[in-house]
C-alpha cells in the first residue's frame, strides 16, 4: 500500500469526512502544524499510521521539515487541505518529484500576483494596488475609484477585509486591520510561508455585482464558487456552489449545493473558472474559484485557491451528487487511475445541503445584543428553521466546544467570528436557502431563552411540615 503524508493545519474539509477516504487509498501519516481540537485528534489517532508534530515551526524551515517527514515514511504523495500550508507543501512536492500544485502555487496564494496573471491573460478582475504600509493605502485612496476593498493579499475567510469609502479614516482602518491580522497570526491563521510581522495587503476597486438575472429567489449572495480539479495541468470543473447572502462587508455565512442559477448558465461560469485556473499554470490540485455575478450576464473573478473548498463543501458535493472530491484528489496525487465526472448541475442533484456558520448576527448582519453560550443539543432545529423536513448537525471537526460563547459579530474579524459550523440537509435548494436564513434569524432568540433558563436557580421541592 502506498504512503501519503497529510499536513494538518487550519482550514479544509472536516477530518471525519476526509481521513477515512484517504485511508482507503493509502497509509496515512499525519504531520500536525496546528494542534487540533479533541474531536479532530481522535479522528487522526483512528486513521493515521503515524503522527508527527511540528507546532513550533519557523516559516523558513517548514518546507525542509515536510521533506524530512516525507522521506522518513517514503511518501508517495503529500497533501494539505490548509490554504496556509499550500506553499511549503507544494515546494516539498517539487523537491521530491511528487505531484502537487506546482511551481506557480504562489499565484494561487498571493492575490496581487493572481490579479497580475489574470490581467495579462485578459480576464475580468478589478483594478488593484499592493499595500505594504499606510502610505501605500493613502496612494490607493487617491488612485482607485471609491468604494474600494482592502484585504490581506494572502489571507482567507475575509479576516481584516474592509470597504473603503470617501471620507473614511484610513489611519484607524489600517491600524484595526493590522490588529486583527496579528490576532489571526497568533492562532496560526496566516500563510506559513511568510515570516516576520509585516503584512502585504491589496487594495482593489469594488466589483459591482447583483443577483438580478441570475436567481429568481431572494436570499442568495452575488457571488458563487466553482469547485474543480487540475490533472497534469488540465482543468476539470465539477460543480458550482451558491452562497447565502453575505454579512457586511463580505463575510460568508453559508455554502449551498446545488446552485439554483439556471443550468444553462453553469457552463459560462465554469468556462471562466477554467480560464482563470489556466492562467495560474497549476499542475495537480483541487481548485476553488470565486466569481462575482454582474448585470447583463457579466462575470468578474474574485480569487482562485489551489485546494478543496473550505467549510463543508466537500461533504456537500458528496451528499448532493455522490461527488467525492477528496478521493479523486487523493487518486490524482498518488498517480492512481480515476474517472473525473462532468460538471454537475441542479438537475443531477439527489437533495440539497449546506454549510452554515454559527455566528453572532442575524442574516442581515445585525450583531447580537450580548455573548451567548451555544448548546446545540438543546436547540429545536425544526422549530427555528421553520421546516419539518430538514436535518441539522454540528460539524465538530470545525467547531468549538458546546457551551462556549458566541460573541456579537465584528465585521473586521471575518471567520474569527465563527463558533463553528453546522451541516444542513434539505429536500431541495429553495427550501435549503430559506431554512438557513431562518436559523440565522431565530438563533439569538433561542439561545437567549436557553441562557435565561440555565441561569435560573434550581427549584427546590416543597417540603410539607
């Protein structure tokens, strides 16, 4: 049996979904860069042939550490699902002659380089400026059309992402973003190929977008993603993923499958995703390409990642279409024969499924009035979803502990706001979207009621004298 080194860090699909599938293909050896929660630790112990730790790594030496572990187990493949570890893992694959994203992986990590590659290829993406310091931000303010977006060039999950308007206090915004990125770095939610305390940001003009002409139902975001695979440099689009409407500025709350955009438009969307991936010259990897929907059927690229989509997108694809992107990716990296399925659309779907963030806001972005403890087992999900034919469960691989506080939403903190993730199953995509909106809008009231009950002193039985 072949050997696969899995580099585990922040991000990626749930380990209880991905590990059994990889273990069916090869002996799994795990290199832990960020200590997992108790649930994930149990999954790793259950499926790994060996476990290594390098939680105090230095960015400059991480590639060498990965190479050393891979050589020790005679690895036939190295894989990470973490966006932050993609560069050192790809570099290790190149050094050992193993299949991976390839020498251009940085184009799928650094949004400045990504935009430059797309501009050179004549692809639609916003005008942008690299920001290394406050002075660069002031220059961007003078040169770019307002509003424009400021975000971490190698970040993920909208951490530190802000919209800059006329008259905004640039000093305060820049300082606040740096503080939040420092917080993310402390929890190792920062690119592991980078060292030092400085950040490279990107300022880019705001992409005008709309759902009109794309959806015939409210409640969806004006952007989607395309999940795909690259095999020996050739791109394969697998499915288009919808988003529930985002919280301001762009915080994702729910990925949803299947996508309700008419099947006839899926090919146009996937074709643009293919051209975007081709421009980055990737070799062997999964891809997750985000695209804005615009008026008159136009599209504009947001970003591409050389990895499986986050949250529970991998589980959604499997639930909705029996489309197992984790197994396919493992087969590709191990050099095994595999059949890549054609693009899946709504008409092919069995049911509908979503990842839904537990976050301290309603679906319009109004923050909760106070922090509240989250006890998922005590919630009547059918009642707060207002639908009897749904199933809700916690993705413990991507969540905190029961009883931990969910704090009111802070738009600077992006995914750092998340307590964790729910997996929602519904009969069809229309009901799925309404269910997710209802859960977000009713959850605070439910948790306040539970918190008030739990805070009451236990009633003592009356004693007759």
